[in-house]
C-alpha cells in the first residue's frame, strides 16, 4: 500500500551518500607518503564530519521497511524476490565489473588462459576490489530477516499497549535507552576484546569475528532506530527537534574527542581506523549527528521557499544515490589512476575536494543515465518507469 512520502528521508539519503563519497575520497589521499601535516589534520577533521553516512543508510533501510509494512505482513517470496532483483542483482553485476576492471589491466589476466573465477566467487562474499560493496551484503541480511523483525516489533507493541501504568512515549524511550546501552556494550566488545578472541578461536568462528563488520548484528541498533522513526513519524520529528540542543552538544563533544583520539593514536600517518564504526565513542558521535541532521531537515520544511534549490538538489541526489553508491568507487579508481603518479605535496586537501566533486557528479550522472535505460532495475536498482518514486519503493 502506498503511503505519503516523507521528504526528509530522501534528503537524508542524499546527505549520507555525499558523506560516504567524501570518506572514500579522503581515504584515497590521506595515506600517501608525501602528505603534509596540515592537509592530514584537515582531512581527518572532515572525515569525522562524515561518519554518519553508512549507519544512516542502515537507519533508512529500517525506516522504509517498517513504514511500508508495519500494518501488513509482507508476502515473503514476493518481498524477497523484489529485493533480490533490486539489490542483490545490482550487487552481483557491479562486483563483476569491479573484479574485471582491476584484472583487465593486468597482463597476467590475458596470458593465463582461464580467468581466476575462484577470486570472483570470493568477491561475492568478501568484496575487495569493490571494497564498498560489503555494505550491500550486510544490509541485505536485514531484508532476509525482516519478517522476524516485524513479528518482534508487533509483539513488543502489543506488550506496550497492555502496560497501562506508563505512557507509550515513556516506554519507547526506556526501550531505546536500554537498547543503546546494550549496543554500546557490543561495540565495546568489538573494539577492545574481539581481536583477541579472533586469535584464540578456531575456524569458522575466527573468520566470522574477523569479518564481523559484514554482519547485521553489529548494526542492528540503527535498523531498530529506523523502526521507531517509521512507527510514529510525527512524534519522531517533534522529539528530534526537542532534543536538538542536546544532540548538538553531544556531537561537538564527540567530534572533538574522535579527533583527539586519532591524533593521539597515530604515528606519522593518520590512522582513520581508530574511528571505526564498531567503537562506543564513534557510535555516540554518529547517533548525535544523525539526530541533529534529521532535526535540521525537519526544521527546514518551514523554509522551503528560501532553500528550494538545495532541497531539490538533496532530493535528486537521494533519488539516484543507490546507483551512485554502486559506481562511485570505480570513479575514484579512475581518478587515482591519474593522481597516484603525481607529486601532491601541499595539495592533498584541495585535490581531495576536487576529486570528491568530480566523483559525486560523475557517479550520479552515470546512475541517472542508467536509470533511463532498459534493465535499469538490475544496474542501479531502479526501474526506468519508477525513477520518480524511489523513496517509496526503497
């Protein structure tokens, strides 16, 4: 059943896409040996402004699934078949493209006679050449398990309705708080303890821990937060605006803390891995920034006339962001083919920004073009006849 479109969700998707492209652009330049300290510090500061990107996509996946299916259990074969066509087939196709794009420029690929298909199969489970495609594998797990999550949500809601001593808002806030604490504990284990477990455990458990960032278990809170938002959109809007001073304060404090943490833990080259998603401090930072940005988008609804062009731009970016996400790393590869032989000392910040702009424009341009062609559902996850309603279908 079609429901009213929520404009801020598409805009938030656009912001998340821009954040991810900036992260990957920074990663291309910040580790180069000729980078100077001012550029390195500035790129680290920008990097910590973009950490919300990937978790926000998980949040929006939860939002869209629960918003469109909360009142009716989906027909699972049809539901998963549609997601397989819209999400997994594009993943498979672009995995093949990235795998080929690296190998066709290698002489051994042509002289070996038979391509190394085993490495391609491995890419379908542990993406390397298409390094960003791990996210598609991870988020697809939420789609596979969604009927279970939906049943659990209905069971929790029924229990809440039977508890008359507390208001539903109080109960939901309590559940959110407890869930956040449990998730922080999981992040603590992931960052501080699980590396040691990986060394002690045997296969297959050691590999599962090593690639734990590929598992939905380590991102479940963002999906749960999306479900809370979808269940009562107007209440969520009011709540994010109400706590805006708090979210801004927490964001500023954690932004400074993350920057200090990286500076303190890096020797020579900045180690951005210190700010991994699977860390308690990064989690707090991301949640504060996500809530802050959401409230900004809610407040901007009253100023659409003043910010019409920017709102339309974010909406357009959000509409084609999935295809842009799939292709953007290939654009970064192409740019790096030109920039890696160059001496960029003193110019890494400016070159990163230029690369970011070129990547965004090119990736979205390719996504838009492919969306107009036959078979676009299998290339960018968007049927050509429905490209104006992506936010409803996602």
